[in-house]
């Protein structure tokens, strides 16, 4: 990968790029309206984009409710996978969650998505159960994972300011 990787808060102007990544990444992609509502109506939602030379190449979102954060989605454009951007996005989300008072984080991941599970385990997430039939496109189960969030600053994630 060439170019400078930066992270910033997602804006409404990012939605077309996000939708492209969403459709290339998921069999059940979110709609434009879903992202618009997350950014304008959901006060718990915090979204970050990864940008290389002004091109949005990835994004991640979390809901921070009291002392818990729930990862809603994380995706990297297929052309930019394998460069550690997914891990950096997760670190961004962890730092944002910590800055908003969360001390633990949860997510669901397809039981077949071993690449993502390995990344999450590397970052301190542990499996805490299964949601049967969670994914409606093929009735696949989701693994529920939790992590305790460190109280230390998570470089390089501390540079994204969130409202």
C-alpha cells in the first residue's frame, strides 16, 4: 500500500464510499439510510473512517452506552486488506470507546469468519457464547466476543476526536 493512512470521524459525505465497501464486504449490507440515521440520529453511535490519499478505504462503528461499547461494523475495501487497517480501525474504536467512558467492548462475528476472529482474539477479545441463526441471509450463527478495554492510551488511536 502506498500513500498516507489517516483516521477521522465519518461524515455524511463519506456514505457513498462506505456503501461501496459495505457491498463488497457483506452479504447483508447496510443501506444509505441506515448510515445516515447512525450519523444524524443515534447519539450512541461513533464512526471512524480510514483514509489513504483522500480515499476512504475502511470504516468502523461502535455504540457507546454507559460503560459498554458494541461494535456495529468494521470493513476494509478489498484492495486495501492485508495491511493492518482492520486492526488499526479496531484500535481507533477502542480508543473512542474509552474516551466516552466504556471499560469493555462487545461484538458479533460470523462463526465462519476465522480471519476476523483471529484479529479480535489478538486484540484481547474472548468468545462468550453463540447467537443461533443471527445472520438472516444464511441462518449462520454469530460468535459473541467481549474484551476489557485498557485504561491506557491506545496509540495511534487517540488522534480521532469524536463528539
